[in-house]
């Protein structure tokens, strides 16, 4: 039976300055977005310039952080927020929601689409393959912090999280890191090697992430303040992923009814 290494959540400590591993995972995601995004933007046929990638990253980072925090308070801790609205700013206590961050990014893309006079789906198709880098890194951050642990299990690779209890549990953070990071990146990257209808890449991202999240939640312990939210088995993460999957399928169906895109970099 494995035991969680109980990493120090602080990666670097210089006097009063403390850099947490989870914060570094955000940096990894943003840098990966910039490097690969600029690489794609320099290719012939790209609809966007490297300078525009900078704008996507800057405003997208704001959308991720603000949207993630708002989403967490609304979807996972509404009662706590209503009783203490100032808890919204207590980010050191943790609490970020992917689905909230996604909504923040969508609002940013809508704003950039208006500014650049282009379709929001052009931006979404360009951005979608770059997101899994940050998603995978974020789940590694969850594992380092020994948070969002899995349900009790008897599988051979079950892991004890001493800060929680002495029960072997699924290392669900690593499951999610693999599904939402490398696997999702590979699927999207291979899909975009050929010309695809505008909107289909974004739709595929929504479908795949939603499915991966729905599946991995069966191994993840439900949020203690919520428990199961439906049918005595469905978690909040699964409930939020269902409309994401359906919307992604709808976007893909719509995309393939349109004229196929002429550039695989759209």
C-alpha cells in the first residue's frame, strides 16, 4: 500500500515571500500556453499573431482566476459565501472551480472576438488545445497539496493520505492529471493536424473534458460540504459536466453542418 509523500506545499521560501507549488502549477500552465500558442501562431495560415497570443494569455489568466473563484463560491460554497461575503477574497484557504474558470475564459473570448472582429469559435478553436497543459499541472498541484483526494479503495495502488485518515484511497488527483492533461492534449493536438470545421475543436474539448471529469469523479471523494447532489451518487462536478458535454456535442453538430474550415490552425 502506498502512502502520500506529504510534500511541503511551499516550494520556495525567501523570508516573508512564500511561493506555493500550486501557484507554480499556474505558472507552468500559463508558460505552456504562451510557448505553444506562439509556435502555432507563427505557422502559415494562422488566424492569430504572436502578439494576440499574449493578449489571450493575459486576459485569459484573469478570466481563469476570477471565474474560478466566483464559480467555487457559487457552485461549491454558496452557503459559506452568503454567511461571510469577505471569504471570497480568502484565496489562501483554497477554492477554485474549473467550470467557473471556463465561464470566465468564455467571457474573455467573447470580448476579444468583438475587439478583433472575428468569430469567438475561431479563438476557442485556437485556445482549446493549449488548455490541457494547465489542467494537468493544476491536478499535480492538488496531489502535492494532498487535497481533493479519492474515495476509499482496495486496489493495489491505493494510497493513504495521512492528513485525512488511514484508509487507502484512490489517488484521484493523478487520474485527473492524466486524463485532463496529457490525454486531452494528445486528442486535441491530433484532431487539429487536419483541417476541421470552425467550432469543432472547441466542441471536442468540451465533450472530452466533460466525459473525463464525469468518469474520474467516481473515484474522487465528494466535496464534504455538498456530498452527493443527485441520485445518491452524482457529485457536483458530474452535475456541472453534463451540460458541458451536451453543449459540446451541439457545437460539434453545428460545426459539421457548416462549410469546413480551410486552415487546420483556425
